[in-house]
C-alpha cells in the first residue's frame, strides 16, 4: 500500500468517526440536560490521546491534527511512527464510540 492509499484510508476512517462523534456529542448533550452525564473526559489517562474532553469532537480534532502531521512526515521512520500512533487512536475512537452507542440502548 502506498503512502497515498494509506492517507486516503485514514481520511475515510476519520470522516466516519467525525459523523459518529457528532451524533454521540448530541446524545451527551441530551444526557447532560437530564443531569445524567457526570464524566469529565471520554478517555482516561491510559490512552494514546493527549486531549481530555467530555465530548468526542475534541478528539476528532486531535486525529485531524495527527493526520496533517503524518502527511507532512519528512521521512519513512517518522511516517511509520506517526502512523502507528494515529491507528491506535482511531481504533480507540471506534471502540469507544461503539461502546457508547451500545450503552445508550
């Protein structure tokens, strides 16, 4: 797979995460109105994210920034390192969004 194909695949995944995050954040807002969302961050300390937020879209912003960093990688080692970190974050987002959606049922 070429760097371009990898980047396109990552963009597609981040777009999907973005759409799911918009829905999840709307659900969180509704829960807060009912005084049911009492958490301070989606992810705890043991995650690949630097961000701490009670909303998903803030984490999507971090993903987008990481994708931009990946696109600007100057060498193969930097590309591979940044790619590995970004893939971990994407996996964590998909897993957490899925669990959140299941928890709403």
